[in-house]
């Protein structure tokens, strides 16, 4: 176990399709987090930016880009890219700086201005790039991957399209309560079923959109927090950034083949299961200690998979957990009380930071109508392309 890191401030720019530069979203989120922390930009010793690979050159130097926009003041700077895990990796970088003594207080920022439609690889011919290959050779867009995963759950565990629709129903009802969400309208199972088929069995309302948005955190050491007058802050107790183990026997795009298990016995757990386990071990807790969870519902079926990967239930029991209301607000372990990506859409570098914002507000008891009663321990989990695991566990 490592020392805790305090979350002094959390801020967001609302998700949507705003048509502006991603830097504007990040700066707005940063200023909101600084105000929440009661600090000025000049008080920050380091800034860590979660990179976007869109929006031109500034996206590749996001940490310095945000520092310049806020006003050069000599802070340390770092930029992190890990696809959907970029935000959690940025949090981890900030935490490492604090625990090593390099900085007392660090600003973490992520923002994106996503293209309309589904994500695709950058232009050019790159036959050694698995992400390029899965589009050009397989025609496998992200919704194709989501659909294959849904089909696997149906075949292996007996999940149904009606189960998937109920995930959307649950998350949209919570997103309707979240002022930062892009989609703030509750939908019914009939509306999910009536939406267009995108990647059978998944329909349009089963799949998250692409969005613009930003999120930021102000993190510090516990001594700094106490000197700043915050005696009982939300604390980050663990950050998991593990990679898969060989052999990986479940197909996981953009990899378009599994590893052979002929010579090496597969690990006892899958990659995503290992992400959660590493966080639990570092924090000294288990899934039974969780008050709530924020997971990446890139599709409705993938949220169900996370229930099992986090150890909230046994293998194949996720749909039962959902049907019983266990993961709804008021249930034993609410999942995606924020509304999830179903309500926000993807603004890739900001997503994992936004998850930690939700952990912070829930643990402070400041989540309003979507508040999880008695929240004490929360986990945020996601998976970035190419083996970037990420989970952040926070306590109060």
C-alpha cells in the first residue's frame, strides 16, 4: 500500500458537441477545479495533461498547451497518452510526483473535441499498426467490437438484448440528473428497441457517442491538504495501470488474434479482472467494500462485463445483478451514478478524469439527486487500447 493523495478540487466542462477547440474545454475545467480547491493557478507546482491526438499539433503537447492557456508560471509539466486510459495515467503521473516529493500540488487536465461519428485511425497507410489493420482489413469499427462482445455474452452467459437495453434505461435516468451530461433525457426499453441497429444485436441507444468535453482535478499530498485547511479530503488510495498477461485468450480489438495457450497455461483471470485486482490489493480492500463504481459503458453489454470483472458478482451473473436492481441508484452497489458514457459520450482524454470527478462528488456527498447514500469507497475502471489498464480507487 502507498500513501494516500488528496483530491482538493474537481471540475468539468459539460459534455456536448460545442464545435470549439479542446483547449477551451480543458481550461474551463481546470479553472473550475482550482476554484473548488480554493487555489490559484500560481499555487500549482506541476500540471499533467492527458493528450488528445486530434485537433492539430497542440493535442500532442497537452500539458504544456493547458499551461500556456492558463498563463506560463514555471510549473513542472507532463503529457500522457494511453487512449481511453489517458486520464487515469495522468492521475497516476501526478500521484507519483506528489509521493516522490517533486510537487506538493498538481493539476490534472484532459479535454477533447471529438469528430462526429465513430472513431477511426489517423490517416495514412500503416500496415504495422493494429488499429489501422482492424479497420482496413476487418472493417471492424468500434461498434463492431461492441457487437461482437455482446454476441459473446449472449452465447456464453445467455444475456439478451432486453438486458442490454436495461443498462441504457438505468444510465439515462441517472444522466438526466447530471448537469454535466450531454444527454439528459431518460429513455425507455421500447425506445432502445426502436432505435436503429448499428452492430447486431446492439442498437444506436446501446452505444455511446463521441463528444466534446473536459475534466480536471487538483491533487496534493495529505500534509499540503491539512495546511490548506482540509482535514478530511477525498483520498486516492490506489491507481492500477497494469498490462495484459500472455497468453491472452479472449479476442480484444484492436488485436485481431488471440495468443496461443498451447505452451503456456492461461492466467486465472482476464486482463480486465487483473486491473481491478491490482487496485484492490494496493488499497487493501475488496469488491465487498465498494459503495459504488464508475465503469466504461462504451456499450450496454460492456457495462455488464465490468460487473464481473470488478468482482461485483460471479462469471455470467451480471444480467441477474442488473435485473435485481443491485446496480441501480439505491441498490447495494450502484454503477455509473454519473449516467456513464451512455449519457456523456466519449471525450477520450477527459473520460477517466471525469470518472474521478464523480468519485469525488459522491464521496463528498455532493452529487445531488444522484447521490449514493453513505458512499465511502468508490472505484473507477476502464481499459485503453493496446493493453492500457486503468482503475482509480478513492475513499473518504
